[in-house]
C-alpha cells in the first residue's frame, strides 16, 4: 500500500492536471485525496522512524584508514638524459588529430530565486545570505527549524526528527536543488552547503550535523547520526573509500564520518542506530561527473619548461575558489581524481598546448606532455609539504607550490585524455605512482598488456624520461592498475 501511494504521487507530480479534465470531471477531488493519503503516509513514516530512534541503538567500534604507500615515497625526483626521437620512431607513430577546443570564459553565476509559496506564516521565514566559495547564496528558511537540544540522547534525537518533520522542510530542499542544479554540485558540495546553512542557523556544530542529517535523509541519502560523550557525528554510506576518516561497518555497509574539513580522527566507540529511514537508500558519492562551477578569484599561472633544448611557456588559469573547495575534500580512491570532470578554466591551458602538438605524432605529443608535467612543477612529497598524504585534482597541482608523483600522474592523464583521446591508466607501485598510455601504433620500451591493449609506461615524475622509460628501480616490479574513464 505504501509503495502504491508513493508511486502514484510521483507519477501525478509529473503530469498536468488540465490534461485529465476532459476525461474525468472528478479528477481534482481524486488527486486531492491521493495527496492527502501521501501526506499521511509520510507523517506515519516519520513517526515510525522516530519511534525506532528511541530504542534501536547499539555501540559500534570505529575503524580508521590512513592512505599511505607500503614504503615512503622518494624525496627527490630522479633524472635521466633527454633523448631525441629518431625519424623512424616518429614515422611509425600515427599523427594526432585534436578536436577544436572551445573556450567559454566562466562568469559569476547569478542564481535566480525560485518562487516560494509556503503554507506557513511569512513571519516564520527568514533570509540567509552568505558567500559560498565565491558564490552568493540567498536562502529562505523557516525559523522553527532552529530547534535547541541541551542533552544528546537517543530520545532527544528522536524528538528532533519528529519536530523537524512537522515543519515545511520542502521549501528549503527545493532551494538547495536549485543551487545544486545550476552550479553542478556533486554530493560533497551539497553536503558543504547544507552544513554551512545548518551552522549559520544554529551556531552549533552538533545541531548543524543533526540538521544536515535530516535534510540529506529527506533528499534520499543513506545517512545516520551517532554520538559519544557530548558530540554528534554525521555518518554517510559512501560509494567511495575515504582515508584519514573514521568509518563504521553496519552489516555490509560502511558509514564514513563527514566533517567540513574532510577529516576526522579515530573516534573509537560511537552509539548509532541499526534501522534506516524508508526510501533513503542513495549512496553518498565523491565523484565529480560535471565541472563544479566555482569560478571566483581567477589566478593566472604560466607553466615554463624545456623540451628538446627548446623553451616553452604555457598559459594556464585556475579558480582559487574551486581550490579552496578542494581543500576540504576527503582523501578518496585515486579513481575519483583521475575521472573527475575538470573546471572550464582548464580549456585555456589545453588551447595553448594544442598549438604546440597539432600535427605531431602521438609519440611526440605524449613526450611533450610528459616534459610539461615533469618540469613545470617543483617536487615535494605530501608528508614534506603537508605532514600527511593529500592527492591533488589538476587545478590544485596548478595552485600549490609543490606536487608529487600521484598529482603529476593525474595531471598528465587529464592532458592525454582531453587532447589526444588515448586510453591511459594509473600504475601504483609500493611507493610510487606513474601512468601508462595505450598508443595507436607500436612504441618501444617498458610496457604491459591490459584488456587486450599494449600500454606503454609514461612517468611524469622521471625528469626527461620519454614514453617507454620506467624508473630503473621499478623495472620488473609489481604494480596495481588504476583504470580510468576515457575522455574524462
């Protein structure tokens, strides 16, 4: 019965009532009845969930994963003598054809407010305005959402849910979706926005976590809250592994602790509940499938390097606002970084690079991209620069003064996929990460077969090394392959 009512309501919400009037004069009465039933269904669902929260809690022991290599990464980049390709090598390699690169200058985005017709008194609505990574946010919220809790127990958390569910939260969710859709927010950006709204409403971290839990659950995400001592934690069932973050295993699900800075210490024991809010089974994802539109504070960054005894300068741009957003990002699977859609600013750099490699052979073009990545950035390991492991998105590699092997491999892979449309994978050794490219033609040197294709090792950290040259200490060593989406 519950599923029937839910399905009917969703279907009706997609249709125009005027289309039905010629068919059934009682349509309006019928749909009002269905809507009433659905509202009652939601009310019952919230009350049942709140009742479950009053009793169904257990102690769970947290686990903690620190992303690290089996051995410390090299503290200095090795260097080899630059080798100029022979005419035979160039002729054997097919010519590259690069598609036109369209540069659209990103502009500040003004989000048009959606029309709100609340079923509450206007005196209960307040405007909340703030800057969110250079993006102006203007949100209306119901002041009754400011619910105070002086002591955190399963009973007080159950009452919080009950009280929040009786207030028109859909007004807020509608506005959140408006911002998310216009700015291409992924789940981490949504979380950050909701948490900041909760923090500004409540001026309290615990209440902000409860607020975020309620809103994300109502948006369909598989979320939980937990507590120990006087601290509330927000837990998310995640598609991706996270590192430097505590997590709790409930059955076959792993719930990670979400924190605004992307980290959480090893929390030990936490009380949380076994049940789930109905219809909220969407996993939280760190994947970036569309370019997130944080476009403020643009910085110009010239990339200078030499290749075949010739000096080059590539002009690049990045948004400092986007880099600041990435600072908060939890450390995740390498695939998240390799596959992430990059910002519109990257096309400035791609356009400049294209002019140097158009009409060249694949081998020449890949070596040019290798040299650009090997020589344009200073090297330091993450422990040397930050004191912990931090993987960069390409925009961060442009922004920070230093980068190490995985950052360069991600940056280089992005260039190969976008400019040359060749398959590329990451290869992870015990204390090093490089890349490998599937050329269209035969290329001499170090490589391996993967999914029926020959991949040639390309190491953006081995200075002056051409495609096919692995670092001497890694020749013949085992490695793990990190697959990537083509063209991302």
